[in-house]
């Protein structure tokens, strides 16, 4: 392995602050002298900004997002700051839950309906906080972070990030830049094993073209799991797509 190849392999971990202090320093000293690595880091950091865009932001009530973030992370907002793209992802999801609950309460016409709306808001907020805590747990404990650009004909700028938590054997997969597909087609997530591919969950993008899923490892994998892939499949093949559709991303661990 050449010295430059080592730098290239560390860029995703560098962009997501997963490296040791010494390795971070080595790459920071390397970047001003290498246009290729510097451009790759810029592209990865640009893609990571979209991790929080799986839901359309809705303005929450004052202080709601901060309280929910504190409940989900167990940390005061005066604690050391999390990475900006993680905060964006959490805030977008909590803002959506807050906006829906606020709309439900505003339309209540009686005190009983108002009480029911408040109860639903609290239940929804708790469910959202638990889901966010689960997502954040995988991101923080990820032993590996893998990134790939999307290979979409006539489409540029999309990407997908996979966080691998080796302790719980779960993956967090976040993609952005997924264009709307023609009727009858869907995005499909796959596990890539030594002996073939195994169907995972569908990847359903929002109107903004972002999608996210959490998945555990399959019970009967095709040999050792080596990575993942995303394809475009026909809905007519559901629930057993062939896996021969156009492959738009491959992430190898």
C-alpha cells in the first residue's frame, strides 16, 4: 500500500471525526498539498450535510427541539457540541414531530380534545426521542463508516453513508440525492455476502430525495457479509426482486 493510498482510505473517517488525534493531524498536514484528497474531503463533507434531510423541517415551539435533544442524548445543551450534521438530523426529525403535534392541538375545539392532543404530543415526542436515541447510539458506536457516491444516469451529487455498529450488529444507512422513480420501480437495499446477495428492506425516499433505515444482520446470510448494495427494482417482482436491476451504490466493509 502506498502512502497516498493510506490517506485516501482514511478520508471518510477523517470527515466524520472517527480517527485518532495523531491520524487527524497527519491528514490535516497532507490535505494542503494534495488536490485529490482535498477535493474528496470537500465532496464527503458536502454529502454529509444532507443526513438530516429525510424529513421536511417544520418550525417547533420555542425550546422544544433543545429539550427533546437533551432527552434523547442524555446530555445538557451546555455539554461539548455534537457534530453539526448529527444535530441537523436530530433537529429535522424532532421538528417534524413537534409540528404535527402542534397542528393537532390547534384544531381541537373542546377541552377534552385539547387534552387528547397534548397526550398524543407527549406520546409522539417520547417515541421520537427513543428513535433518535437509537439512531444516535448506532452512529456514535459505529466501528466503521463507509461512504459511496450514487451512480445515477444523468444525476450527480447523491451519496449514501453506512454506519456499522459491530456490538449490536446493526447498520444505520442514510442516502440523499435519490430522484423520484417512474411508477412501478423502487429502490432496494441488499446485503452483499461471500456467496451472493440477500434482499433487505426497501429504501423509500422522501420528497426531498433522502432516505434512512436501520437494519440488523440477516438470520441466514449468504456467507460472510462483506457489504451492501442499492439497486433499482421493479415493483412487479415484489416481494422477491431478482437483484438484477441497475446497481446505483455498493458499500464494501
